[in-house]
C-alpha cells in the first residue's frame, strides 16, 4: 500500500490545499492524518470539511481534544490557549461531532501503527533518545507492525531500533529512504500547518509498505494568505510571523 502521511494541520487551509494538490499527483491509496486538525491558524471549519469530505484517515491530537474539552488546555502556553478558545467559537456543531468521533490510534496489521504523540498519550512528545527508546520498546507489543507514525513535535524525524536493540535517529534525507524489514521505526512526517524545523514549506511524507520506503517531502504554499487570515481573525500576530520562519 502506498500511503500519504500528514500531521499537525492546525487549521492552515492554504498549507493543506497545497499538500493535498501534491498528494493527488502521487497515486496513493489513502491519506493518514496524525491529528491536531485545529488550533493556531484561522481556517478550522474549512480544513475540517475538507478532511471529512476526502475521507482522510484522521486521528485526534491534543489540540483537537482540548477544543472539545477546554480543561485539557490548561497546560497550553497562552498563545496556543488563545487560538484554541477562538477556534472553539468558530467550529460548527456538525464539525464538532466529526472531531468528537476521531480515534486516538489506528493500526493496519502488517503495515503501521499511527498515533499523535505516542501510542499511549496524545500529549507526550517523542523528541529525545529516551522517549524514542521507550516507544520503540512499546512497539514490540504490536508484533505485526514495524512502523509507528507520530506527530506532535512539528519536526520531521526517523527513529530506528536495529536487531541489537540500538536506538538512534537517522538523518532525514530529501531522497526516498529505504527501510529495513529487520528494524522498527518511528516516523514523523513533519507539520502541514506550522512546521518548526526551520523549513517553512508544508511537510508530508509518502510511505510504501511493499517496497518498504519513506519519502519525506514538502511544498511551498501561500504563507501570506494564511498570515492575512490569522491577523484578520484577531489571533496573536506571532502565529502569523512564525509561519514565515518555520518555527
Ligand atoms: Fe500540533
């Protein structure tokens, strides 16, 4: 199966439009979305409608859960919190139901496991070695699966665990990367709507479970258009500025 993997769209319609246009050229069987559909940017309804209409396999992220239950947003930084409260007033009742119905995990036997933060928590990051090691150990509980997709950090990453048990990061390459059937992997495709790895382009990845490969990609999009919407909505200007920097 050839699969497009996206994450952390965060209500950025301009970025989502551009990524979907590229994915349409890839001949994939499905699109997997690792959560955080809402938050930060200014087009929540448009993004939710698009994802629902295209039958994207979406998961709930911590921002999606916090929009439904603001108690969960108490630990968010003030800018994230402000954007979430704005989004809560915008999302239509029908789309709230759609958000409410999103699962926390997806598993395709023999192919992949998918989560937002980690398989046991949408709030926990995989950013450091001990976190990667812990989740790769957890993956052994899913004997049919060698690849776990995750988001939440807004940074592309490819963690592996080899047959000796060594856990390390493999540098992300712009070329297609072959995976080994002997190893386990944690793969983050990067963020569509608020990339934080210094590249402001909207990130996504193409996974092929037959040839066992991952191809990290990104596409330019109308950043100025997304910024205009953020400012017109009265959201914090920093949310517009950071899009141009990819931070
Ligand atoms: Fe996020």
